[in-house]
């Protein structure tokens, strides 16, 4: 066992099963961004790294069905021989979604059987917000809290030293004598121009690209029909969101200040991915893509690249959604034609616009006094005219939402339907780290009920009466949005 050998495991993905026993989501395995960033930092620090993505090893293989949830991919035990042969000193696992904590805990338990001497370290969004849940169920050795690029390198260097002093490492949690210890927090990364482990994560053992467009898109509408089975990548050039929405943990998790790669650095990564790894599908995974000056300049560089090189056999899309206000000028609130053509010239085939709700008290991101329904329809007409497809992101389940407010959103969706390609509805799920979660779960001492519900498929796609914040039954909410089609199928 080498002290400098580290194995990073990207866990299985899960989906929800409806009453008929069919998935309501397609199997979707995205590029492991935590693997890219964390292994990039470790390789840059001189460590030897290996990578396994359990969700793409066998594409659409169903590993297990439990309650209302289906789990895709392979297990640790399926890969026992390879893992034992590697015999890594450290195993890193990312725990991103609260809905999938049970998957990560199962991986930890299986790893302890296969590699009893290895040190298991968790990181990721969910593990950072609720480390005590993982310690209770699977008890990993350490959990990295928040941005992990600097923390993981410091932690492992300390652990392989002759006299480890864990109290020196900021941004970690661990157990000592049965008590959870959280060290002082680490400041968020100011610069995101960090080295990424492209070769290790993007290529499998045979040297083939791991992630293709069929596996990595939320819905068939995102696919370019002229480009099949091409390499896909998730752009992640910024962290942080200034919106501070009550239902979203992004601002709590990543800060309210947008931190980003510099424009030149992000563009250099694009050229590397396009030329060396032959990526043809670029999907944005940042909350604030094109929200900052750096993002807009990046799109301008992409547009210029397409024009000057004639290389147009790639597409960009934005499944993480633009803010509606971005499509209107700040002062006149007229349609921002320049921004629309910037997206078109940069190679977008579809854009997702987050309207969420037309009710002002739930959505203060949109200036409803100046952006009328008529202007929104005109926007969609303009997008359609220049050949950009649109996916509108709507939500339901807001706190004290009335039937009148819900039906207003439904009427709005019916109104815009002739001019858009897709409307996807997502239930408001209570997410740890959000204000709504604090108010309706933590403050009311309902975390045990919430955790039990997670195991039965509670998510954006499975509304629950138990944590329904509206004045409308969960079943009635779901039945009314169902005719618009299932999200991500």
C-alpha cells in the first residue's frame, strides 16, 4: 500500500420510479466535476491518483430497485478485484445530493469490507452541509467541508506525516472518542484557475472517452440530431450565486459572491477539450453562467472561434438555466437582441430559461412591473425565429402557495406553450442548507422524518404531502403539471 496512491470514486446515480414501476427520469451520468477538480489538485501536489465512476461503468444497468428509487451502475463489490489490486491508502467519495446519501453510505460500508486499512474521505455539497448524517450511518474517517481543492491536499499531507496534527487542517470534520469534531472553516477559493485532472477522469482504462451525449443530457431535446454519440463535457466556470432564494442552498453553500475562472483560462480549457478530447457537447453546470462579465466575454471568444476557424461541429447548451432578466435590458426592459445572437453565434442549440413562477412574492428575481407576459411571449417568438429552441423551467410547491397562484402559473404555461419547445415542472423540494429547510425541517425538529422520506424517493420529481408547504394537496399539484410531460425522461 502506497501512502501516495489515492482512489476517487464517483457514486451511482439514482432515479424515481412512478406507480407503474417506470422511471420518471432517464439515466443521466454527468462528467464528475468533483473528480476533475479534486484529483487535479492532488496530481498537482505530486500524488498518484486513480478514478472510478460507478454510474457509467455499465451505462443503463439497473443495480437495484428499492421503494420508489432505482439505482444505476455498478457496486463496489462488482469492482472488488480492481480495487483490491490498487489497494489505495486513501479513498475519496463525493456526496453531492441529499437524495442520494444512502448510496454513498452503502459505498462506504462496502469499501470498509474490501479495504479495511484504507482511509475513507467524503466531500461534496451534502457531506459539507450534513456531515453528522454520514458519520451516524457509515462513519467515514474524514469529511472535507466546502471547497476541497486546498483542504484535501493539506489533509493527506498531514496524514502521511510522521506526527499528524489534524487540528492544523482547516475545513474538515472527523470523530474522536465518539464525538464529531469540526475544525475551523476554510475561506472559499478566490481563484478558480485550478488544474483539473482531465486525462484521469475523462478517459477510461481503454483510453476511450467516458462521457457521451446520450448519457449526459437531461432530455432528448438537448441533443443535436446531427451529432450522435459524441463526447460531452460539463462547463463549470463559476461558483456562488447572489440571488439567495429561500428554496435554494447555493448561496449558503458557495457564497453570494460569484467566483469564476478568468475568461482566458476558461477559453483555454475549451480549446483543450475541443482539440485534444474531441468534445462536441458542452453543457453548463454553473448557476451563474453568462451572468458575469467573464462569462459573456467567454461566449464572445467562442463566437469568434467559430467564425475564424470554421469549426462549428459542436454545440453549447444550458440545462442549468439562464435568469429571465438576462434577456432584457436593465433600464428599458426591451428584449436584449444582442445577447440572444451572442448565444446563437456561440453555438447554442437550446437554452433553458428559469421563470420558476410568475408570483412576485415567490420570485423577486424578475422585475414583473416591467417584464409583462406579452414581452415574455415576444422573447420566445424571437428565439424561435432565429432557430434557438427553448426549455422553460417552472416550479410549484412554494410556501403558502394558493390554488389561485398555482393556476395562474398553469395558465401562463399554457399561454407560452405554442412558442416554446418544452416546459419542465419541478416540485419545491426542501434542501438542507436552504432557508425553507431550516424553517420547516430543522426548526421543527423533523429531520428524522425527512431522512426517512429521502429513502422513499422524495425529490423534485416526487412531491410529498408530509413536506408540502402549499395549501394544495401534493397529488393535485402533481396531476396538474403531469400533462406537460415528465422532466428529463
